[in-house]
C-alpha cells in the first residue's frame, strides 16, 4: 500500500494483516511511506516495512530489492498502479513469490479516467500484467464484471472477495468527537462517512438534505476529509443549512456515530464495495444509498436491507431519507446481513489464493 492513512482499502489491509498474524503467519505490511492513522491499529506481531519512497514512479527498484532480500512466500498488492508494479517487480526479481492483486474500485467510474491518456495506461497495463498474477480480486460482483470489460480480462479469472469488515479486529468503540450539544437532542441524526471528494457526490447529498430540512427536524454529520471541503461548506451556506451540517474531518473509529445515528446515507456516483454501508448495518443503523456501480445493490440485496435511489437525484434521495427516518426497521435483520462480510470469511478466501493447500506453510 502507499501508506495507512484513513480509507476503506487501508482498513481492509489492517484487518487482513491482523487476522493472518493471528493465524500464525509471519506478516509484513510494505508501505511506500510509513504514515497513516491506521498504523496504530496493527497488531505488534505485524512488521511494517517502510520503503521510504516519495513517489510511486520510484517504487519499482526498492520493491525488487525487498523481494530479493525477503523472498516472501506470497504478496497481496492493492490498487493500481501498485498492483501492476508488484507484478513487474516480481518478474524482474526472479523470485517464486505468489502475487495476488486486488482492486477496490469500479474502474469505469474512476475519476482518473477524466485524464484520457491515463485511462489508456490503466487499461493497457492491467490487460498486459494481470494475467501474470496468481489471483485477481475485486470486492463485488459488479466491480468484477466492470474490471473484466474495462481491462479486457477473462471474467472467470477474477475472484470476488467481499471486504473484511465485521469481526473482532474491526474498529472498537471510541470517544465521540462531535460537540455533544450539537449531536444530542430530539432531532433526527443523519450520518455520512467518506472522503470529501467528487465521486462521493456530497453536493447532491447537501441539496437533498436541504429539501429534507423543510419537512422534519434533522441534522447531518459528515465524517471525512478531502479536497471538496471548501466547496461543500460554501454550498451549505448558500442553501442556508450550515447550522445543521457538521464536518469535523476524518475520524479513525466511526462506530459510535453509526450506533447513535438514525440513518446512514451514501450518495456516491461510484464505489467498489462501500465498507461504510456494511459498518452501518453491523451497528443496526438503517441505510439509504445511491444505486451506483457497484456494491450498494449487492450489499442491500436489491433494496431489501436499505433504500436505493438513482445517482445524482437529490429529490429522490430526500424522499428516501424522509421515508426511512419516519419508518420502523428490523435492526436484528440489518446486523445479520452484515455478518456476510465477516473478516474470517474474507481471510479464508484470501488464504486460499495466497497459500493454496498444496503449498501452504505457516511460520
């Protein structure tokens, strides 16, 4: 990984590393730079390797040296271009290391594709290098179908492993960071969790929330940080809802917020498998989500466990939030659904790809 700063893929890596260590494997988390809030969540048994690489384009040779020196039995590389570089480094290092690559997004919806030349590089490199991997993983069926078409890969070569979210290594309850007098009260508590970037489409969420505020007493808490902060703050002022919207920044442990929220909302235009929806279900919190590609429909079972609305439709989102906030919910059913995304299940599947039964050896 580049680092362990806050994000869904970073949380997945921490959960996998910790669980593999608990199963007796010698685990190393190799980072371009040893930074990030989630470093503190790694178990003491997990060794962090800092390659001290400032830019991704400088990664290849340090990674080759690492592979030759350590000769790990298997390596999991997450997210392009690290996935491609890992395969290239393994070939140049001439080591027997099994390499499994994992993509955590729906590539046809990626913001990177706005740069036409970069989009060609991504497609071409995946098409040429991914067939050399010992396993190709995506985090949802929709993301797998998309990757197959996007990079012209055999769909049968792509495995789907849901993100490891629910389990004892998941985030533990911590202190609440929002002002107590702002969050507490008789108003409805609406929560959104995710980086403040364009693909999360908080612009539509704020527009929908402004409509909702005209119907019921509610407040919106957005946990996350990113380049869209100033734009969103300006929009909230223009809509006259700034006193009802709070954005405290990134929070390492969102569990207490899920448990106190009346509703979690996801407004993204694209996802791989949104971990935040699973975390909300695990807390028994109702969910409203855009039906973006891909993941929400799979997690919510075509709307059985939460309302789905069209992408970018503020009016439909506002109506779905209103109906959810004014309806009853089967909390036990939501929590049961979340168990399908357990860390144990994901580790079992990754273990089979990284250490097939015929070659498996535990340190």
